[in-house]
C-alpha cells in the first residue's frame, strides 16, 4: 500500500487518481476455530453448520463450514486497510461461495481493479479466493464497488455521462 497524506498528516490509502485498471493485491488468511467463534459472537449466529460440536452433528451429518460473514470480513478489512486502503468505503458487494470452505482452511484472496468510474469516483474490484488447504481454486468470488479515499459523494444535481450520452439528473435518467 502506498500511503498518501492529507494536510492533517493522516495516512490514507490510494486515491482514485493513483489507481489503475489491472492493479492487484494478494492476501492470505487462515480461519481457525477461535476466529469463527468471534465472528459468530459478533453476529449472534449459532447455525450448527458453523460449529464443530458433537451435539450439533448428532442429529444431522453436517459439513462444518466457515460462516460467510467471516470470509466477507477478510475482504472488507483488506479494502479498508490495504487496497485501496484507509479512508476507502465499500459501497456494494456481490459475494458468491462456489465450494464449501471448511474450518482451519487457509484462503488466498486475489484482488484486481477491473474498472474505474472517474465521473462517479468509484473503482470496481474483482476478488477470487483459492483454498490453499485443499488446493481448490476459485472457492469464492466477489465483486466490489469501492469509493477510494479523498473522494466524497457530493450532491451533483447534473452530471453528463459521456458513455450513455444522457443527462443524469438527481439519479433519474432523462433524455434531452
């Protein structure tokens, strides 16, 4: 991460003008039992599928998997702390788990900027997760829309989107 400083001397992540399509970031995270219990405590989710207790699996033979919120938490933390970094705001996330991810798995997340919308101030980041423990590729996919630091949502009543050649007025599309 490249730290950019504002006038107050605070470090922020990459602003929009410093991000390019094709920029990448990779991080690896191991999901241990204690990590999963922490996420479950925060969300108050006691789904037996997420617990490694004998009682939970006596009634039904369930495969114990990592809660989606734990997998998403690693992604949102990476956006907030590394790519683009501090000051970023995740505004949209589409998340798919392609294969069950069991406890004690090590997941490598590959982040890549695939689109920059300068007129809106957003970047689109594609995330692919590979399970290093089982050797399975693409166990999860995510598409993120991120507002990098230094950019702010402002009330701009009229913006011309040159790709659509339509006037965007307060969120409603009008043909003029």
